[in-house]
């Protein structure tokens, strides 16, 4: 494991992966001497922590500091990312990597069998598990839903080069002002007794606060920060979104349909430069202590997939730690931070970079200069492999506009592409089923209904996995897919979690308007007809 701290090694690993990205994905120094700065975030899996076999694997990194205005959301059609802040992109990239890891397991040979009994169960039958077909990070759960889970010896860490925007960094924002004294306003009556108040805070407002406005209101949900003259956004701050992840886990929709919310699917710790940590801000924004706005969730947990499910992984409030990385190390390894000297000409970069690792089924153990073991992904030629490497501007691939109907503009992290990836995964699952009348890559969920009968109790009350397959493959729109999953009971616990945490936070306004589209938006021929090509 070496002498350097875990925090230091995680930070260095994330930086080394960013350094390997192409030049187009990095901020630039302009000819007039002004320089761009950008936040960086990365997700690192630590396997066997504090054991001789401990290993670190960086599976996702992202940079970014932009988000879409609320008026742009209806134009997205599932192909544009709403929030391109580094932390949020890194979480989406992690979920993409996780789906690809599940896909690799199915793609390399496992077959499954449906047991048509009172309760349908689905088990892996061939080939027998081997190193070739088994992920280092994900396990198939026979007779269970969701069907995959993270291996129990894994912990998830997030590293970032700057404090998350929003409530956890309000003290840092105040300290950077010429007059850091919090503004005093008359507190209105509160209807949120579970939301703790600090000496400088007032009751939470009923609408989203601007990202840097009203420093005296602490503990409230905020918009992403922006220029005073910029059109408003409904994207919530990174502090708010990370606070919610302490209850929902890092698994987003639709990953949560495939991977169970095990205890280690939650973030173990958030690592930040020591000068980017406000102890008071982090305790308030993320914590369950007396000062923490999440304290109303202490000891809470939410049941399994179905209301009657009393077993299996449960959602719970699992607060992460906030740990420091030395400022000296960050300044040494990160040249794209925001200059502290206001005399230095600088501006935030408009380019976002996204990178994810390849499949762990093609992986090798390497050692760094200090003899520390790290895992790298290698192809058949021994070279490092990458599942995803994208350069994005305004939520789409570089070179495209938001208004373009062409599916090539869509990031792999977009709603449409993630739904498409999940559809590909369930088709692989169907192709691996060894059961009468089922098989082949073109099998759709409707054929499952034909096999069991539309009114067959085996289908209606049976496998949740098959219900999920139907929802994913038959829904006409994204909103319909989410509603089908809700009606089937597949996301009930998650919906309960989201309702409770948003009620606790008090002023959560949903960023809606990008739900009424189907997977046909990814059809290249259709897009060409739209533009008249």
C-alpha cells in the first residue's frame, strides 16, 4: 500500500488520468495571456482497503462548470446534458461505466434460465463462472432483483479540485467577498422544523435561491451559480445533489433498475483540497449532526423494491466523510484551478471532458513509481483501454449545437443514450435466456408475455426482472418508461426516498420539460429527414 495516504494516492490517480486526455479536452491559455480554469472530479474504487491486496481503480473522471438555463430544457429531447458541473458529470460517468460493466458480463457468455414456477426465478446456468466472465466489481444476484450488485470489498471515493457549489461552500464564498459579513434579513416563519438553523441562517425559502445570493440563508437548496445577467436555471447545486446521494446512493435512474443499492453503492468519502473545505459548511450541507440539515433522516431506511419486500439491500441515510488532500499536492498536480490572485486574467472554461474506464474483464495490475499497486484496463495489445472519452460543450459533443436534431451530438451520458444502453443490456439478457420460445437478440418483452400469456399469474406476479424488461423495451417515451417502472413497483422505495429527502430540504423545484421523447431520437435516418437531408 506504500507510505502515502489513501487520499493522496486517489488524487494523484485522478490527475494522472486527466493528464492522459487529448489536448482538445483541456482548458487553454489564450494569446492575450488570459487562462481558463475548470473543476475536475473523479470516481475511484478502492478494493480491499487496508489490506495487503488493496488496489485503486479510477473508473470515471469529468471536468465542467456549466449548466443549461430552464428555457433550454424543452429543446433537449433526451440528447443534451442539463448539468455539466464536474461532480455531476463524474457521477453520470460512473453510472455509465457500471452499466457497461454489467453489459460486458452478459456479452461474454453467461446464459440464464427461467424457472416457470409460482414465483419466476432466473438463474445463471452456463458457462460456469470463470475469470473470463466475472467482473472484479459486479456480481450477478440469482433469484434477486435488481440482478446485479457491487462486490462487497469495494468502497467508492470521489475526488474534486474545488468545493461543491451551493450550501457546503457558502462560507468560502463569504470569505472571498470584500465584506464577508452575512447579510441580515428578517426571518420569515418556518414550516420546516427538521431543517436546523445556524446563527446566520433563516428559514428556507419556498423557491430556489440563486447560487451566490443571500449568504445569510444557510441550509437551503440553491440553483447552480451563474452570472448576474445570465438566464436562470433550475439545476440544483452540487452540494444539494450530493446531499441527496447520501440517501439514494450513487446509482441514478436507470442504473438503479439493474444494480442493487447496497451499502457500498454509497459514497464513502468526498476528497477535497484542504483550503476548499469549510467544516461548518460541510457539516451543515451533508451531515446528520445537530448542525446538519439532513439530521431528520438519521436512522431512516426504506424497504426493498416492492412495498412488501422485507429483505435485500435497503436505501438508508449514509452520510459520507469529507477528507482533505494537501493544497500543496493539488497545486503541484492541477494547473487548471481558479487563480486566487484576482489580478490574473482568467475565466471558466466552456469545455467539459468525460472519461470512463474499459471493462474490468480486460484488466491488469500495474505498479506506480512508488511500488503502489493500481489496476489498469488493457486491451489485447497490452495498451490501456478506454470505454468512453468525450469532449462536450453546452451538454453536447464538441462541434454540435443544442438545437441540432442529429443523434451524433448526444453524449453517452445523455438520457437517451443511457436508456439505449439499458435496452441493449436487457436484449443481451433475453438473448441469454435458455427457455422454450425465448432466445435471439431481437427478442422483445412482448414475446415474454406471449410465452407466459398476457393474463398468466406467473408473468403478472413473477419476475421483477421481466417486468423491468417490459418497461424498458415497450415504453414509447422516457416519461412513460419511468411511469411504467413506478406502476410495476420497481422504483417505489427510491421514489419514497426522493420524496422524503426533498420534503426535508424544503424548497426543491424539479427541472422538468425533457421527458416527452422516445428512443427514435437516436435514429439517424429520422434525424436526416427532420433536417431535410
